[in-house]
């Protein structure tokens, strides 16, 4: 059977369910909520709120279709030994990585702010990948996880478009994965970076990926089979009430 096709730019993107994963990048309180890492850098975290509702819907469609789901979280071990000094020193944040903030220590694993927002909480059995860098391949076993699951195609979502989403998609592209970035399920603190970030991916014939919106991806995914109680006969599709 041929794979479902998402009408994407610059060309249709096949999504064979057994070799495609939904990757959700860094939908953490530290980036989305007041008091977290994103806000310490001077960003308006409200800019990312619009990503949550379409991503909740897409996640539920992917789960219903039986697709592999991988969540990532950017952050560091409590002694910060995996945080390069250059990253620690970078910028002029109000408080730095590892300092105490209203959501716990900033960008530190195990803290409240480091975890994924409630709306997108991982289900048991879904991979949650902790990464020290912007890209999901650097310092992680993502390549091994994908390889063992037979995954070669990624549907990429999350925040932020021009930082961790771009870095991950570029890393994936260099490793031979085909990546579709979902335009309304990625977000940036900067509207112009959001627009240009998406343009950059699909320009030049899809120089490092494809772009489509979540409605197009959902329309291509098979719906979950209707649950049938034991002893019940499923209704024919054409049956009307
Ligand atoms: C950033 C990320 N922006 N997840 N991280 O520092 O994009």
C-alpha cells in the first residue's frame, strides 16, 4: 500500500506510518511560561502560546494513527557539568542557567520548569529525550533510537523555530533523514524569525526540509479504528443515524 501523502512545500511529503516519527521539540515550561529560561532572556513568552492548541490536536491524531512520538527537553544535569561555560556565560539574562527561579533552577533536569507543559505531557511508552544542546542529535542517542525503530522520516514541531527546531532539522538532514516542519506547530518569540525560519527550510527545492500546516498533516493520517465492544458488530461506514 502506498504511504499517505501530505501536500507540503516544496513537494508532497510521504508519511509511511512505520518509518515516520512525530518529534516534539522542547515544549517545556522553561520556554513557554513566565519565570522560565525564555523569559530570563527578555522574551515575551506569550508569543509561543499559539503553538499549543494545534500541537495538542496533531499529537492526538499521531497517537491515534499509531505513529512513534518523541519528545525532547533542553536542559542540564544539576551540577551543570554538561553545560559548556560559553553557554552559561552567553547573553545578559536576568538570572542564569542553574540559578533558582520561580519554576525551579533554570534549565536544570528534574526541575518543574524543565518539564513539558501539561497539555502535551508524554504518555508512558513515548520517548522523552534529554538534550544538553540546541540540536536533538548532539549529546544524545537519537540516531540510535531512530535506527532501532526503523524511522527515516520526521514530522518536526515545537520551539523555537529558528533555534532548536532549525538546529535539529539541520542535524537530521545531514544524517539523511527527511524532515517535514509543521508551520503552525512551531513557534518563535520573534514573528519575523518564524516567517523567515520556515521560508529557509523549504527554499531552494527544500534545501533541508519540507513545510506544511497541521491540518494538512492530520488530513493525511489514518483515523484510529473505532472501538468495538466484545460481541458488537461494527457499523458499516455508510450507515446513517
Ligand atoms: C532556545 C530552544 N531557544 N528550545 N532553545 O534556547 O529553541
